[in-house]
C-alpha cells in the first residue's frame, strides 16, 4: 500500500489528505497493538465515548518515553489522533518544544490520562477532567503499559495527568517519572516560566534517554 509522503511539521493534520494517509498507517507493526488497544477501549466504553488513535509517526510499541496529557481536545477528536501535528495551540507548542530539544519522536508516544473526549459547548472545547474521569481513565493504563515493553520514562504534563502518578508508580515502580506544566496556550501565557519548566523537563528526558542503561 503506497502512502503519500508529508513533511513532519506543526498543524499538519489540518490537512484531510494527511489525516487519511496517517489512518492508513494504523496497522503497521509498531502501532497495530495500540490500535487494537484503542478499538477494545472503544468497545468497552460504548458509543458515547470518542477515543482518538495513537499517532503512527510516534514510536508505538517501541517507545521509551510516554508523554501523558489530560484529555483529547476538539482537534484531536477531529483528526482522530493524539498527535503533536494536530492544528491546535497545545500541539503546536509541544511540537516546537520537542524540535527545540531534539528528542526523536520515534522514541516517544503520546496519550492522555483520560483517553476519551470530554467536550462541552457543542464540542468546541473540553471541560476540566473530574476526579471520576481520572479515576476511570487511569484504569486503562494497566493494559497500555503492558504494550510498551521498552518504556523507561513517563512524562506527566499538567496537574490532572500528575494525579495518576501514584497509580503509575504501583504499576511500574522502576519507570522514571517526570513532571511539567501542560503546554497549553493558557498555561504558557499565564506564566512564562511554564515554558522554561517544560523545556527543562524535555532536556532532562533527552539526557536520560542518551545515558547508558
């Protein structure tokens, strides 16, 4: 199956052709088990839950670091992917921060502590994740982590994702955890120091990945 080539750049998934090409990659060997995981989660939760896919341009089952955010935004719902290429400010910031630090995305994978869309206002934005959302969502991490045999670190972005820290510690006590603010436009604009915190964490991860095991 021939797949059209696209340059890896911010907001790429605003393009229908780019989204369609990426959909065709969902069953490539490195991502297929995660696609099955998402399909099973959709079946378990039912029709009222919209759960975007993992991004095939990330590392899939070979990922060494899991980037964990709060919940899928409207653009993730629209594109069908949890991706740094989504056409929204958070994804754009995350793309640029990673490009600045130089972490190879094939060594990472992105997901959310609440995997399903929690939209309001006709789907134009998400509401804050509740304790119930997080407690329910974090249960799916058990199965996800089983699919990531090379995982060495988990980066928790934002306070909601960080509430899963103790649960993750129980599941994978030897996996290193990192914490930083969420890369949303609101978080960055409200406190410019948040950008520095994110970049510093990504630098720490880059050093961690390159250190001898």
